[in-house]
C-alpha cells in the first residue's frame, strides 16, 4: 500500500505510507527503494510511515510510533489508526524528514 499527497497545513510536502514487508515481498524492494529515495531527495517536507500488519478495525488511539520500535510476535495496527497518525503528524513538525514505524 502506498499513498502520497501534498498538504497545505503543517507539512507542505509529500507523505507516504508504505507497508514495508508487503512492498519488499511483492517487488523485491527495488521499486520501494527507488520511490523512497525520490521522496527523500525531493526537497519537500516528507515522512514515510511504516505500519505493522494492517487490520480493518476501528481507530482506538492506542498505537505507538517511533523511529525504531521493539517488535514481538505479529504486531498489528488498524488502518484507521494509521490514518489518524498520519493526519496528526501532517499538522506538526515532529515527523518531518523521518520514517516512523507504527503499531497498535
């Protein structure tokens, strides 16, 4: 899953959400590596978000985000919580030019 859009509040650049393992498995990582490199070299404010395994559950706000999170087992996060994180991060400066992982 990959989505990117510009924003006019807070982050004025590109946001991307990538399901890291799925992209690596489906494309061997080469397409993802090229896309991430282009985003990082774009000159825009950006963040590439790496959620753990996505679920269809509702947002509950009980998620963690960080540059490196300890992972055990098969962690999951709802798509709604990923969207909430991206919306919150897009209106602040904390995640500009960073690649946070997120998990529920």
